C-alpha cells in the first residue's frame, strides 16, 4: 500500500458527529501510553497527523482520518489512564461500544499492546470485546526497538498466548522510532481492504 494522501476529517463523541458511513474504516485501539498516535503518523508518513501528547489520556474523542480518498483510519480513545476523572473514563465505554457495535463500514480494529510487557487486564478485556464483534485478528506490539531480538521473540509468544490468538491471527512487532513492522502492517491492511472490495487476499502471515 502506498499512502498518497492522509488528512484529518473530524473528531466525534457521538454517532451524529461521525462522517457518513460509506467508506471502509480500520480503527486503532490501545492503552493511553502505548504509542497509538506515533504509529498512525508512521503509517501515514506524516509527523503531525495524529497529535502525539506528552500527557497520556489526551485522546478523548474518536478521530477520523481520510486516506487516499479510499478508506479511513480511526483513532479510538486510549484506555487505562488513571489520572482522568472517573466520570470521563466511564463515558468512554458507551462511546466506544456505540462505534464498535454499530459502524457498518468498520472492517477491523488494530489492537495495540506494549511489546515490553504482558497484556494488561484491560488489553485482554478489549481484545475479548473485539472478538465478540468479529473485529479481532490483528494485534500490534509497539516499541519493539526497546527489546533485543531474544526478548522480543519471547514477549511476542507471551502476547499471543495471553490474548489467545489463533494461529492465523496476525501479531506484528512495530517501532515508530525506526519503522520496524510498518510495511508489514500496511500490507495486512491492504489485504483487509481488498477482501472487502471483493479481491482475493493473499496470506497475511
């Protein structure tokens, strides 16, 4: 996949604010400090497309981005940041559920976890939720540059085991710092989009 165009469309907290449901969407979900905005910027080859904050938990809306005038990337609110108010944290649940359960154009959710640690209880809960809605099957382990090859391999095996990934599910190690895994992830995303359009996707592993 070659990214020729990537631009912010809108932020939303309720369905009435979403863009028209007529373009395929791939969403990204993960903990507040997992590097979601940095990954989106890496994939789209734009340093400031998704805002990277020094304060985790700043993404509190559902953010939509147009890519190549063909599909959308959707940045979902980060979860698990303790310093946001209880009322604010609780408001994210219905907002996320409404989008994930009712968005007809949503093809897949990329679940981000930190490659340096085992998935948290919230990571596990989120992935089980994605599995329930048939949006599972693509997990990204971020910050892969922080580990040596042996550590990364061991941690990826643990992530696969803890999240109970099927053999055919994709687990991609990425680094927003050095670009590791970006091309592989874009190729997988392209196959997801091609499958929606009626193409014949190849193997994704």
